[in-house]
C-alpha cells in the first residue's frame, strides 16, 4: 500500500476551506478499482447497488483522527480510526462482491 503523499499536508490545509470540506482524503488503487468493476459485472444480482471503493488508508501525512479534529471539530465518530484509517467504510462492497 502506498504511504501518504508529500503533498498531503498542503492538501489538509486546503480542506479547511469550506467548499472543500466534503473531501474524505480517500484514494483508490487502479488495480483495486479494476477488480471492483470486474466483480460488479460478474456478480449475479438484479437492480443496483451502491458501494464505496477506496483504499484502507488515507493519503494524509498525519493520522486520520488528528485530521478530523482539525478540519471537522466536534464531529462525532461512528467507529475508531486508528493511524491512517480511511473514513470511508468499504465493508458492504467486501461483503457483497468478495
């Protein structure tokens, strides 16, 4: 897995701007995205499903919890975020598509 980029600190300072706070600091490896597309096509289901396809870690240079406290002060957490853990939950995709 790739470590946080050198520009992550600059990115974090940009996310303090109100119009960029929706960004979740996520990223997806090209091979993982391709695998998710293949699994979605091969899966036998009707209708549609919505998934987050995302890396397990952020690209930030500081731990996720520290970034959340800085950018989203006072926002309650739904789960523990250790180290550089992603804020996006990919468990639905893993559970349904494998």
